[in-house]
C-alpha cells in the first residue's frame, strides 16, 4: 500500500500518467500518415529549438542524476556539481562544432557518422559499445534509481519498476522519437516545477538561506560533519575529495564531449531538429537549463541534510541518495508531495524512453538495415518497435543483478564507468573533425587500444574492491589503480590522441571527396563568424557559468 500519500497526491500522479500517455497517443496519430524511418527514429527532422532543448535536458536528467546530485548535496560533496555546470559549456561545442556536421551528412546514428569519416570497422565498434553501455549503465541505473523512489513512497520494488518500464516502453514503441521528445518537453517542465517548489518550501521551513547555514554550522561542531562553507566549495584539492579541481577542470570535459557530443542517446535529439539553426539554439537552450541542477537538485540535498539535523526527516547518511525522496515523502505538504513525485517519475520515464529509442535506433540502422539493405521503411519501423520491446524485457531481467550490485554513490559510479570508456571515442570524433590527415587505421587502433586499457582498469578496480584480488599500493598495478578516475580519463584521452596521430602518420590520408562533409574546410562556417543572436547567447552562457563558479567559490571560502 502506498504510504504517506493523500488522495490528492495520488490523483496528481495519475493525472501526470494520463497526460503523458495522451501526448504519446497524439504523437503516434500525427505520424500515422508517414510511417517512414525518418519519422519514427528522427521525428521527421522537423523539431524546433524549444522542443530539442527541452528534450536534451529531460533525456539527461534521469532519476539517477537527481538522486545522485541531491545525495552529493546531503554529503556536502559540492565538487560533483561541476559535472552539471561543465555540461553547459560542452553543449556549446555540440551546437557550434558537432551539429553542423551531423545534419550536413544526414546521418541517423553516431556510428553511421563514424563510418563516413573513417570506416565500417569504426562504425561497428561504436554500435556495439554504445548498446552495451546503454543496457549496463544507463537503463539499469535509471531503473535502480527509480526503484529507490518507489520504495520510499511505499510501492514494492518490482511493482513500481515494472509499471514504469512497461509504461515507458509502451509509449516509446507507440510513437517513436516524436513521442519521446514531446513527452520529454512536458516532463522537463513538470520536473523543473516540482523540484523548484521543493527547494523553495524547504528553504522557507528552515528560515531561508541564513537559517539553513546556521543549522549546518551548528551540526559542524560535531566531529566529522562538514561546515556550511565546505558544503559550497566547488574546487577542492586532490586529498580532500574524489573530485579534485584538476580532474574536474581537465578530465570532466572529456566525459562531457563523449556524452553530449558523440553519444546517440543525447545527439539523436539534435538530429531531430528542422535545421542547423534550431539544433544550435536547442543545444544552447539545454545549456541554460543545465545550470539549474546546482540549485534544484544539489541544494535540496543540502536542505535535506539540514532537516535531518533538526530531526524533521530521517534517512541514512550511508545511503544519502535517498535524501530527496525522504524529504518529499516525510516533509512536503499534501498536493506538493504528489507534484514532486510526478517530477521524479518524469525524470525516470524521459530518460528511459530516450535510452530505449536510441538503442532501438542503433539496432535498426546499424545492424538490421546493414544486413537487410532492401528492407522497406515499414520493416525498419517494425524492427525498431520490436527491438524496444526486447530492450524492455532485457532491462527487467537485469534489475535483480543491478539491485544486488549497486549500493550508494550512484552518480560517482556512473561517472567513473564513463571515464573508462569515453576517452578513445572522444579523441576519434574531436580530432577527426579538425585534422584531415587522421585516417581509419589510426582511428580503429585508437578505439581498441583505449577500450582495452579502460576495461582493464574497470575490471581490475572491481575485483580489487570486491577482495577477489589483492594489489599492493606500492606496485605498478597499485599505482595504476590509485590514479583518480578523472585524471585517468585525461591521461587516457591524451594517450589515445597520441596513438591516433602517430598511427595515422604512418598511413595514407583519405580522399578529399570523402572528407569534404566530415571535416572542417576553409569555407566552413567556423571561418565565417558573425556576431549573431546565437553568438550573443553563447557568450551570455559562458558568463553565467563563470558567475556561478565565482559565487559558490566565494561562499565556500567564506564559510571555511
């Protein structure tokens, strides 16, 4: 039985589900006149900047992000919030550097672009790695984080997980990417409204910002509790955090380039834009939205910690990822509680639908169409729908394994895994756009070399943490494992870049005809910069990022 929820809260949640399913039905009907692959997988390439930007944001902000960032707030681990801030800068790269190439070449998938730039071998590599990454990290983590929400409100784990996964899979199959991005747009605003209200109500109950800081300062007198200043210190030295300032400043952008600029899960939203202008504006709009999580996800975690110190809510600091759900179910008033839960469900479902749709697109375009080149448009759509159903079943089957493997620190787990697989992909995409002499031989050797090193680090670290193997700290392997995961991402990126260039120098560059659409040319738009509205919005976004860094750094220094 659902606990702590009034009839009003339950009604709001049911209304939310009704609205989402109605939008999915509308999207499926509006595409019924044209059931081609472009309509199903890329929403007809007809979306405006508002829809694209909202979908980029909503697809990224899943339950694992919300619970992970708010859990970091409760632990006082502010440096983790830099991932969200840096993402705003990386989205500028998506809009100005990457999107023009993707839309110019007319690709459906990122592996397809990699084939146009390099070779089929590179395409196959990225397709397989992407699908495995979606199932093992994105989908499984999203479901696990969503299960924490359901268990907090009294819904049994399996019941809540099955309802959400099946409902999400249903409207993803029903309407394709168009259903996904339109529901994403609605869910983005539901999410923002719910979390903003949670933040404002929590601050009000604590007596405002000063009241919250006072509670945390009082708690800091107890041994082991951080002061209020440390809660808001964005830049910390290596010895003080798992997120040192050097790693955040130089390593985190590498993860961001892979995730925001080369990952099918995210880029597919930009591919649905009607033109480059709308895709770029959508990316910039998403960049502005990415500044909000610091205030509406991290700050509620800090508020939850303060409420815990006052005895008004209860959760274990050993599993601080439950801070926000505990705050919602134990503290918020009737009505607002239902809206906040609807916001968390919106994040869960939008991320799941994006993962399902992106995975089915890769399976259809990069595998099914490749082996059945004469397949009709309807056959492609049917296979994509079937692939989504299979992914739903596989995801449900993975839940018990994920539940047994995962503990706390969802966000750290996610970022560390990405740090091990993203550097070679980011290097191949980024350098390939700027240097025409980089060739397919260099790319495929770089991809596999980086993959082997990254997976070796991941597996060895897992076995060491589980106690399966013992590694001496002063040994070469021990030193290898001691490197911070963000520093490791930076070193692996530089190593992969060196391998890419050295191997390419030993080969023959590809023909000018092949490179014309997939590399920067002398006549490309980057050489024709104009002080446009997009340029002004870009500059303003950079200024806002610097301002946020300055504000939180000032608060952190003042509080220490």
